[in-house]
RNA sequence: GCGCCCGUAGCUCAGCUUGGAUAGAGCACCUGACUUCUAAUCAGGUGGUCGCAGGUUCAAAUCCUGCCGGGCGUGCCA
C-alpha cells in the first residue's frame, strides 16, 4: 500500500471514530510524527477535538483509541496523553515505502503543486568587467537549487541571466587595455578571459588615483559607446567575448545553467514607455526640472528623515533612464515573452529596497501580474576580515576557491589511498565532486536571508553537517548494493515484517518525510530545508549501517528486506543531492 | 528618523509559516569503538535565562506589542 494511502486511512479512521462517538465530523486533523519512533509511526493531536467536543483531550484520545479497530495496515492506535499514536504493521510500512521509492526513481519527491505554472528564476546577473567571486557562488547555487525545486514540484522553469554588460565600469577595463594592453589577449597570455579583463579593471583602479584625467577618458568612451561608435563597439564586443568565455568555464564547473540571457545593453532603454503610461494614468508625476518621480505610500515605505513621503526617481531630468526604469521594462518583457505566471529574482539583500520599489511601481502601473514578482533575497557572504570589497581586492575569487577545494579533496583522497590503487583520473573525478559538494552544501545549508561569515576552516570541512558526509552515506549504500549482486538472492523474497528496530524505524521515517520536505522547500524557496533533511537521512543511514549488518543478517528474507531499505535510502540521498546540484559517488 | 532582515549551547546553525510530548544538530573539548557491508563513520559525556519586558492561550523559541543589540538600505549609482 502506498504511504499516502496509509496516511489518508489514518485520518479517515479517526474521523469515522469521531462521528461514531460524538455524532459530528471533526475539524480537519493534522497528521504528525511522535518525537520518538518507539511511540509510533504517526500521531494525531487531539487538541482541536477538545475544543470542538468540549472534553479533555486526553480523554478524547483514549475514547477514540478504544474505538479504532486494527486493519491490514494499522497495527494499533494508542492514546498517550492528548496524542493518538499510530503504529503501522512493519510489513506494510517498510514494504510500502521501499516499493514506492524504488518505483518512483527520478520522480522521487515530485509533486504537482506547481501545476505547470511558468516561473522565471533570474539569478547570477554578473558584471562583465571582472571574474565571479564567492558571492556569485552563493547566488548561483541558490538560483540553481531553487530552479530544481520548482521543476521537481511541477513548475515549468525558465532560468535567466541578466548580464550587466554596459556602463562606466566596463569602460574602465576597456580603457586600461587600450592604454597598456599592447594587443595582448587571453590566448597570448594564457589567462582565463574573465580574469584577463578583470586584471585591466584592477589596473585602471590603481592608476586612477595618480591620473585623475582617466575619469574623463571613460566618460568619453561611454559617450562613444552610447552613440554607437563602431570602433568602441568592436572593442566592447571583443572584451565581453573574452569574459563570456571565462564565465562559461566557471558556470560549467558550478553546474549553472541558463535558458535565457538578457543583456543590459539591450534592456537599458526599456521602460520609458511605461513611465509615459504611468504619467498618463496619473500614477507618476513630472517635477519642475523635467524628471519623473513616483510617490511611495508611507504605510509600506515609511518616511524620509524629515518626515515627508518617500519618492523614487524614474527618469532623470535629462530624460535618460535609471536602474529602476529598465527593470520596469524588463519585468514586463519577461512576462510578455515567456507567458510567465511568476517571476523570481535571486538578488542580494542589499537590493531589498530596490525590489520593494520595483514591485510597487509595477502595481501602480496596474499590471495584474505585479503580485507574482518575488525577490528571493539572500544575505551577504563576509570574510573573516570583514566585507568583501572588489575595489580593495578583498574578495574570494570563484575559480580560486573551486581549485582550492579540489586540491584539499584530492589530498584527502590520496591519504586514504596509500596503496595507490586509484588512477589519477579517478582521483580527480572524486576530488572535484567532493570539493564542490563541500562548498555548495556550506553555502546552502543556512537560510538564504542569513549573512554568512565565511569560515574557511568550516567551509572545507568534510565531517559532520557537510556535503561529503552525505555523499559518504550514499557511497556506503552503493557499496552494499554492489556486493549484494554477487550473492545468490534472486529466489528469496524480502520479509519486511522482520524490520522494525529503532534504527530502521528512524530511517524509514526520514524517507517518508522526504517528499514533504521537498514541497516545503519549494514553497519557501529554501534549499536549506533540503540540506537539513538530507543530513538527517544520511545520519540515520550511518547509524543503521553501524549497528545492523545487511549482507550478513540472520536470514535471507531479512537480508533482502534490509537491501530494499538501503536501496530506497540511496535513492533518496541521490535525489536530495541532485536537487542541491551535488554529484553522487559510487565509491569514496 | 524611517523601512526590511537577524538575535536559540563557547562557535555555526535547525526548529518559527500551521503554538503542543523532556528545545535539536554539527564544530570544538573529554571518553570509547576498526581481524567485522568503506572510521570522510559510530556510541557516550560536557554545554541552553531560546536578546529583554509585557500580552494572548489550557499550552509560547513559535502569535501580538514595546524595548535592546547587530546587519542592509533609505529619489535623478547599479
């Protein structure tokens, strides 16, 4: 029997008992889990019934428990205080869950809560004047995991990258390269393209202090770019091309994927028509000097320092657009182009105010989809020495970090392989998977809104609440399943009624809860929920593994039953890791 | 000033949406377990006024109000 059917049966039976005893349909009841597995597999609280039937909840629990007859799946219902603790027959519980999980395979944990809704997840949004850093990694793994969570719960997801490819900061690296580059390229210097361009940006920043006239040069270049000067555009395309080449490598290593790219060079003029529309509707107003502003409601935005209403500029007095102007246009374009039902922006919390404004402005313009825009805000990643500041060079470069994690994992693997059995290729493959697991898990395991104070020591740890720990639990399962193939068990049937010790019960519960966790994680856009539950599954697997032999269990039917449990556990861990963008390894 | 976010063990966090069984992990520290399916593991121990004060409730880490501490922002930058 499917586990969902068992859950439904419990609630149905309790409701029926209430009707018999009190002659009334009870308020909707909640199915939970007792704090210890020894108490039962499921629990129903009787507090709501106490209110409804005006009786002591413990008394009600007792009466109901006495009323319920055991069934094919329900072994017993016991009242413990105000709780109805339900024990399911072990053969039904373990057999049902293991069977269900194995049959679902990749669709494990899927749900249709999305009902095909079209959702855009915009994330990463890099600048093309410097390489990616640690903050981008947090953004990237968040965006990817949220996308996968939505996909797995029945949404059609469009992953978008809004590339900031224009502006004065881009001109700085262009100018520096023109002045001092002497025609060098990423190819001639053997430098990754984004780092190559980033180096010229740094070079500019260094020279800026001594040569204030450089500033004029970049402004001049920006004007040329905007007027479409062919040579400037050519240089711009050349250098951006280098950056994209470099980015592509990093995306690949991090497993970041995109279905749509937006470039600010295309979008920066969008939105002016919407401003006009807003003026006509009376939503926005024009000031004396020709700028266009919107007045923000005090109840949502508070007041300015002097107590007056807050105001947002939408169009400069010279008629040119600002950040929010183009974002208004881009927001509409996204909905028009992709028939979106929902639009999610994965952007750091320092832009909370910007998105609050943006969404309010869309609302003021009367777009009915405005409430479907959501800013998935995440906290900054600080270093031990403080904030990351690219201008001061206090950043952790994404490629450097990836390389460092890889090296650490490789060292660890070599230490464990003193006999030197592993090929270089195998070591590299494992080291990469383990290193990336460590960093991704480290960034995803806390709620997005929390600031992370990057602790290098903790981030590279492979023990405890980490990605490699979870990978290891999977590898152990895989090892058992591999060895089982060499045993002759084909003719034996699993006897699930032989399962039921504490560790097995804890494990099966963790597996049962997995689909619920995936739904909650998708609903809350919170990968941390997946991390936490994945860790619980891995932990219970390790406890079970340590205490109860699988392949040398007392009887063949027990071996088969435990193998099924191991198989189901492996499937859940694999799916959970996949949602987090972490590879599984058959051996570690 | 105003807005948003955070405050739970020495450190990093979970639990808060939807109030409910003795508040859970990891790290660190101490003790123990590899001739046994991988010790990147497991078992045990030490460690908590859930920021403070009120309120709602049979019941509050969880909901409400006020305060304190920290972070991020706060109209022609992105």
